[in-house]
């Protein structure tokens, strides 16, 4: 096996685990973690695509941009989860969706 096959399998595993977690969990913190796994798989795919095309710097700069945007999304999501826990008392998405008002 060459290294490209191993990296592609790792990317697919990360994206698969993230997608599975996104579809199955109901806790808000776990949903954020599943989204992080999806994005990490995409970041690795960007770097590998840059290396394969011979433009390693382009892949790395795109990856850094995605990391910055992903960090901002994660921080805002975690802040919203903390506030939801404080005011609503639960992190279960199904229970939050039944709220009125």
C-alpha cells in the first residue's frame, strides 16, 4: 500500500465517523465534536490534494483558512451550548426543539 491509499482511508474514516456521529447523537456537545471530526477529515483531504497537484502551499493555506473558520464556529457553538444548558437545563436537541416561544 502506498501512503496515498492510507491517507485516503484515514480521511474516509474521519468523515464517516463524523457523519455517523452527526446523524445519531442528540447531545449538543457531541454534535459539535462530530462536526469537528468532519472538518478535520476535510482539512487532511485539502492538504493531500495540494500535494498531489504539486501545489502544496495552496493546500496548506486553504487548510489554515478552514482551521480558523472551524475554530470560530466551534467556539460559538460551545458558547451557545453552555448558555442553553444554563437557561433551558438540557443539552438534548429533541427536548430543545419542543420549546415554545
